[in-house]
């Protein structure tokens, strides 16, 4: 059962990455076709460590003001929202323009249940680091009797 869940999580991650690369079916975002909506998707690292166990989420938010960052824990998801200001471009001739700006919303699905009330976050040098202690895994196991229609 855990293996099936891992496969589904990996499939969902692959779908999101394909959406980011090729755009969704409505063509709202496309890297290859250069057709884009305002906003961007910040890159994140997620890992698990420690005793007691905790999830660490690091998000690359360079250029995003601390006052515009929102964090919320909903079930097994960490929601990060905010906005990187759009830079003035008038009077400039760009050779290359790769730093994305605008609003963002990123949902990170965790593989365990976090203790939301004990979460901590720091923001330094454009990197948001969120530490989420995890609830202990329930190791209870129960046999389920099979009833008959007598």
C-alpha cells in the first residue's frame, strides 16, 4: 500500500513538472512557446531528518519581501504564497530576461502529518526555511474479522 502511494506521489510530481515545462492544456504557461502568465513558481527542496523527525522545506524566494510571504499548513500540505515585484522595464533594451516576477502560490505535499502549531520559519538571503515537526507514525495494526450472512 505504501508503495502504491509513493507511485501516486511521484506521478503527481511528474505531472506538475510537465505542466511547468509545457504549459497546461489552455496554454496559460509555456516555456517553449514563450507565452506566459504573470507570476512564477518558486523552486523548493523538501527533506526529512532528525530525532524527533521533522520535515524541512527550503524555498528560493530571492527578491521577495518578507512582508509579502504567507505560510499556511493545511493537513499534509504547506502553502507558500507571495509576490516578487515586477521591475520597471521602460527605457531598457533587454538581451535576456529570465528572472520571473509577480504573484506565486506553491503547495508542497508532505509525506507525513506535520504538527502545524510547532512549525517554525526563517528567511535569510532569499531562502525561506520552514521546519515542521512530524506526528509520530501510528504503528497500530488490527485484523478485521469477516462477517457472514447467517
